[in-house]
């Protein structure tokens, strides 16, 4: 359908039909659609009429080819103008084949595999009738108390932007209209939701516009520059204004300054939440503020359908604003080809062969291998198949390894650690015991586990958080492993056997009680459908760990927020000649994180030459080429993530101690060395000034190259604008 046809369609619509397009309800409002759409309890209490359903624009959370076909066909039989529904769902890191959680994918530093994970998620979701995914989540995170850090790719704006682009490319492909195996991407949660105070979900966010633009907006912008079709508002305030009513952020910055003319959807209930936030007295004021802020679709509350007709009638809202919103929604349906093909990719037959197929599971396993991070290894890994293994812990034989957003992922069908280890080791070499629950521990469990451990050469403890201890509404004030599991580990330590800990968790943890008692630690996060197989291949050295942390692990919860791209302060702790007391420090813990951004071990070792520069003066037109030689100094093949950081020694505002500007993930055979080069340009030195201008300043800089944000080799250079 061409644009002028859309306009003509819009002109045929009544005001009530237009406003209903702005309404999104969950799938359960439609389940009865095949029987004619009976009004059910929740719908009746919300005052949602049959007529509103027949004219609504989109559905939340419906999937399954047969179900979607039935609902769409029933809808088209009733909708006067034959306008199809958009089917939207949270396909965040997989549909049925579940990939590692995004924070784990972030640790892979592997854009190709990240893109492939989104492409496969789209393939499985599209054949099951989904049109739009509420992903990527591009929130920058610095507080592991927040449960949703698992949904992000970490604490760096540049890296988050690279991943946001990769996910959008994977979800959307190059031709959303004709490639019905793809999904429209909806980047979220705009904006700065990851800065929720106290790491408590849905809490207040407040920061300067300069910080917002410098750190929190770049990844959303990257997703939109890559063509993301939609944006979802976040639950939080910024500068005292809840996002879903924030004209400055949504209409002025997102739409006018950035030129975004796609569909903007509120997060669940966020329009009506303007009332408890305290910026709207009632639904009418909430609807007024949200439509003025240019929120097109109201998810799961009913302010628009109830209040907009009167607001238009009494002149508070011009119908042209409604028309703008409806036209954006109709254009998205057009770009998805829904007018010509309202069932789009939904295909009952094809669904059976595509969903959870071997090729998809292989991709999930490969990405899980790349996403795990080796945090410690005192010569106990890799295991050998002849060793007698005691596999103990609440995650030893547990399918709850898919993470909080695992859509149709099946914990029953997930690759668990126990069977995977048993299959890989020599016959009879692996014995399994639970040892403890996630938060409970009994003497009986201990005695059983102890007996198993005493017969073993190596103890593998599979520990972690339950999947509902992170994710949405999963904030924790104490980010240690639950006490029961630390007790289990402490008692295991007394047996005098080598202990390998495998962690299943959705956030950086305070590793107190773990790091000192484990001889090796493999961070597996929530590794997804193929987690057990992936972890096993790493434990036995079939694969060499190559993951690198993209979010700092704090010494303790008291150190939060701790992140690598921090400012120096006027009294830095380690400055030459610094006072012992009167500097920026804690009396009881160090300032540095326990494990820094970029950290990860390997079964081999690497050495770095001093960085070689093509010159020490950079100009706008004369970049600097940075070259470093990396050597595999160990005796097994391994992958290294070579990272390039800069520091602006003196800016118009304070500048971070380090900023990631580029990286290269390389593979080296034993003894092999490779030259890695980066081209550093003036554009990469630009930043937001106090007047919000975005530019670079001439002056002194440092660049750093190394395997993580702390172990680096540095060189000086100057930028001149001559
Ligand atoms: C939730 C989440 C959001 C999700 C939406 C729809 O509240 O905040 O990420 O996309 O609802 O399920």
C-alpha cells in the first residue's frame, strides 16, 4: 500500500477507530477471538469494549502460527476497514532457541554472533506470527543491584552501541517488507532506565543532560541509526518528568533533533503511571501529557481510548496529533507488508521445522561458549576425562539456565550441566549431588554431597541465582551468592580437593566467600538452551574461554556504582605524593572493582608489544594509526580481545580516566603473533561540552592498549586543530 493510500485510509477512519489504533492489549484479550471475541473479566473491568478490540492496532505477547492466524483472520473479519493487527512480543535473546542473556552476549565481544542470534530469534518468532520485538534493550548499566543488567550489554556506551546495531541488523535484515523471516526492532528503554536510583526497578533517575547525552543516549541512537523501527519509553523520570510525558526528551530530542518518525510505544502501563508519578491528576491528564509527548501506542492501560475522544472534542488535543500517531502505526504496518499479507511469516508447517532446529541450537551453543568468562584458574582447568568429577550444587542438574526473558524457551529441553559432563567424561567418572538449594541447605544434602566429593579428584560446584533473582523487578540489595551456597562451598573447601565453581547468574556478583574458596571460577551467566554443552566444552578444554567482562564486578555492594570510565576527582587516591587520608577513598575497601571492565582469563597467555604510533600529533585530517603485536605465549590456541582506550588529559569538562574506542577479537595459535592496528581519529575524541556542543579540544591525550581496562600499555599523543 502506497503512502497516499495510507492517507486515504486514514481519512476514512472515524476518530474512535483512529484512537483504537493507539491501544495495545495483551494476548489474553484476544484468545476468544476465534469464538467471536467474548468480553472477559479484566477487559470488562477496564471498560474495554468489543468495538475497541475490533479496532485496536496491535497485540502484546501473542505468538504461535496457528493462534496468530486465527486472531488476525478473526480481527480482519470484524475490522471495518480491514486494518491488520501488529503482533509485538519480547523476543530479547531468543524465541524457543534461547541464547545467553544479553549481558553474557556482551562478554563475547562478537558482533557477528550477536547479529546471528538476533537473526535466528527473528526467524523463529516470525514463523510463529510475531512482527515486532521489544529489543534490543540498550540501557547503559552501572549498578548490579538492578535486576535488568542481565538484559543490557554493559557499562560502556561505545560497546553498547556496537551491540545495539548488531541486534537491529539481525532482527530487521535489509528488507522488512519482503523478508518475512525478520522482525521490526523496538529499542528500549528510552531513556537511562539503567540509572534507577539504588538499583531499584522503576525508581527515579536524575542526571545532567550532558551526562545523558555522553553516556546514556549513544546506544539508543546507534540502534536508530541502524534503522530500528520503534522506540519504547522507560518507566523512570528524567529531570523530574516521567518519560512517557516528557515532551523535551520525546518530541524535541527524539523526534525533532534526531529525526525519529517511527512508532513510539509506552512501556507497560507507563502512560497511566503518570498519575502515581504525580504529574497527572487523572487518566485524562495522563492521556493529554502522553499524546503531547508523541507517545503513539499506549501499552496495557486504557487512558487513550477512554479520554482522547473528549480531549479532542473540547479542543485540548488537535485531531491532527492523533492522525500523526495513527499514520506512523499504519506506515509500520505498511513497511511490514501487512496490508498485502496480514499473516506475514506465520506458517504452521514451516514453524515445526524452523523452531529449535539443530542449526539454531548449534549457534546458541557457540555463542554461549564465547560468552562465558574465566574469572580464576589456579591450574585446575581444563579437566581431563579420566578425572573423577563430583558435580555438586543447585545448578548441577538444573534447566533454569535460560534467564528471565526466555519467551518460549523450555527449561525441560535445555542442555543441563550434569548430562553434558557425563557424556564428555570417561564412563562413570561423574557423580552428581545437589549439595544445597539456591537459598536452602540441609545437613542431609551436605552429607550426601560430602560423600560424593570425597570419592572425586575434582569438585565442580554449579552455583548461582534463581532466574527470578534478576530480570524485571529483580533488584537485590545484597549481591553475594545466597548464604546457603557460600556455606556449601566453604564446607567443600575443608575437604582439600580442587574446586571449580561455575556461576549461573544475571548480574555481576560480590564474590566474597567464592573467590577465596574456589580454585577456578567460570562465569556462565544464564547461558541459554545449550548452556550445559557449552560449559562442558570449556571445562574440558575443547574450547578455550574468551569472554571478557563488559560490566565491572564490585568488591562489595558498598562500592556501587563502580565502573571503568570514571572521573579522576581532584584528590585521586593513587596520585604521586597523595595524602594518605585526605583523598577520594574508602577506609575499608579499595576504589578499584574486584574485576574490571574487559577482564577475562584464557587457558593460554598473551603478550603485548609497546604500542607503535604512526605519529604523535593528530589533526582533524591526520588520524593516528596505532599498532601493537600480540603473541600467544602459551601452548594452546586462544582468542584475545585487544582493547583500545583513550584519555583526554584536560577537557572543557572533566573527562573519564579511560574510554573504549575500539577493539579487535583475534585468534592465535601457540607461539603465533599478530599485528593489530587501529586508526584513531579526531572524531573519536569528541564529547559533549557544558553548552552541549559536541566537539573535540586540542591538547594532550593518552591512548592505552591491552587485554582489559586495567592492564594496559600507554602512549601519549596530542591533538592540534591547526
Ligand atoms: C515490561 C518491560 C518491557 C517489556 C514490556 C512488555 O514491563 O519493562 O521491557 O518489553 O513490559 O512485556
